[in-house]
C-alpha cells in the first residue's frame, strides 16, 4: 500500500514539474532559440515579446513578434498576437486540426528589388538537383477552423522599375469558418467576413 502511495505522489510531482516546465520555462527557450537561429541563418533579427503555452487547452499565443527585413531598421513581418488552438480531434483523425487560428494586426513588407530578386529571396532555399520526383501520394490531411485576421497591413513595393511603385493594404479583415481537406467542423464556426 505504501508503494502505491509513493507511486501516486511521484507521478503527481512529475506531472506538476512537466507542466511547470511547459508553461514557465519552455516559452523562453523557444524564443531564444528562434532568435539565435534566425540571426545565424539569415542575418535578420527576430524579436518576440512573449510566448504563452497552455497544455490544458492545447493553445499557444505569440505576442509582439517582429522579423526584420534585410535592412534591420525595417520590419519584414510583424504581428501583435498569433493565437493557435489545437483540437483533441487531431488524435482521432491523426491529422492536425486547429479549432482556432487568430492573427491580430499583422504587417508584411514585400519589395521587388530587381527583376528576379525580392526582399525575401534570401529566405528561400536554393534549388538542389534531385532525382526524378516520386509519384504524388495522398495529400496531407488538415483542418483549420475559425481563421481570423484583423487589422492586417501589407506594403507592396516595386523598386525594379525606373519609378518606384507602391501599393498598400490597410485594415484587412478576414474571417473564414474552415479551410482544409478533412471533414471536420467545430461546434461554433465563425461567420465568413472580408473587408479591406
């Protein structure tokens, strides 16, 4: 009987320590490693204010992220909040199912520098010569539900022309109830909406 109590106590303490690690320590490790990896691989800077992981609701929030452009003073991509909520149905369907994906105040700066070079060209891996492609198999199954983007901004600049051309999108609002190839629907789907 005493062994059973020790086992339960040890299991409870282990579970508590794992949860504490996931909630308190892991977000800082992810943020530091991501920033270091981006700096080493691209020479760009990545700043993240905070990452919150909730293992009970299977949700992750990334607040105030900014990835710099090749010019470190210019942001390439940024957002105020990215919230992702994974569904338990992912286990049953053996495919990623998101109950919600929310993006608040995203910004992206796209610039065409020359006829064949963009400000994100350094982020795309160079093509490698490979063997002939294998025949395509079944597509990866997934379902993203309640996708919402609010306050989106896009700057499109073409610097390859004699006169620079700039297009902007401001206050982009987009709500989609579902995207995917898996027959799954959340209990409370969002109502579709788009506005620019």
